[in-house]
C-alpha cells in the first residue's frame, strides 16, 4: 500500500503547490507554463487546482466566470473533466448556490462540477458530510447523486486507501446513497493507481453488489485520462480488470444504451467507457 499512499501524497502536493504558484504570481499564462512541466501522470490535477483558484477569484469579484471560461476553453481544454471538478471545489468552498453558477457554463459537464462539490465537502467538511451525513443547502436535489460520487472519491484519500475503513464509512450512509459513493471510489482507485491486482480484487469483493459501480467509476477515470492524453498503466489495468469482473453488468449497460459491441474486445471496451460518461451527463441534465 506504500505505492498508493505515495501517489496520494504526490497528488495532494501537486494541488497545493499549484495553488501557491498562482497565489504568488497571479498570472494565468505563467501558471499554465508552470503546469506543463509537472509530470504527466498527475498534470491534470494541477489544472484542476488552477481551475479552483481562478474560479474563486472570478466569483469573489462579481460572479462572472470571465477568466475561468477563457482558461477552460483555451489551455485547459485537454483537462476538461478535472477543470470542471475544480469549479465545484470553488462553489463548495464559497458555499455559493450551485445553479446560478453552472447555468453560465456548458451543461455537458455539470455533473463533474457537482462531483467537485462533493469531493471538497468530503475532504474539508468531514464532520458534517461524512459523520453527520448533512446534505449541502447550496446544492439542488437533482445534483446529489453526483455530489455523492465526489464524496466517495474523497474517502479513498482520507482513509489512506484502507478499504476496510472506506467500507465502514460508506455503510454509515443511507442505502440509496451508497451506489454513487462506490462509483466515486472507483474513480479514485483507478485514477490514483498504485494497487496491485490482488488488492483491486479485494476492493471489488468489499464493494459487493456495488462492484458494477466501481467499474463505472474506473471507466470515468480512464475516460478522463484518455481525453487528457495522460493514461497510466495503473488506470488502464484497473479499468480493464473491473470491466471484466463486471461483464454481466457491462452487458446490461450495453443493452440499455444500444451498444452491441460486447465486452470481449477492444472496441467494446472503449465504447463502453465512452458511453458511461455520456449517460451520466444525460442523466444529470434530466
């Protein structure tokens, strides 16, 4: 587990150092140049951190996302999943009403913003969010499923990749919220990396009936890395392993979405992870 913890610490370090750079230099172009020198494995994390910092500055000075929109449509285009999560961090930190902010941006990524809100609250408001199970007043009911996905991601970090601790925390939530929490876990495990196959199988066993949610989450992590051109061996291996473990659920999903490629070939795998993201975005739009 040392590899996983080292990767978690690396991610946290990249996030904090990017925040510090922007606070010190206050220059988006310089910030982008700085981030391009961050090792590719977690470069998208730096872009997520920058997204939060830029959004906070925009929102605090009047609410228009002027600089943030330029950032996300320009140098951050490859890192779309992470930069929208970063906007969620900003909304949660400032406790701003969710809808007035996201109405200003492309709705294909609203679900990623809600995920970012959940990750922030799960990380920095653990007493209210994880222990007392309080739901945020700033978020609409329709966004709570994706919010819980973010909370689930945060548990992998706060529990330092201890699946026993994670499972205990998830089981403290109402049953109807647990699927999204496990999906968030799947994102975090696959994205962070560092787990060998034996531990990935242990995580799968702990998830029980929510194993398919782990597979969905790992697919989302793989999809974001594909788009950012930052795929790692760990993310690819985890996503493929859980994809095969969930063959029944994957076939069920394929039938639901009209995907006839199946689970036994490369085209089927790629199509499956692409459609998972599309389906989540569609469900969020309602």
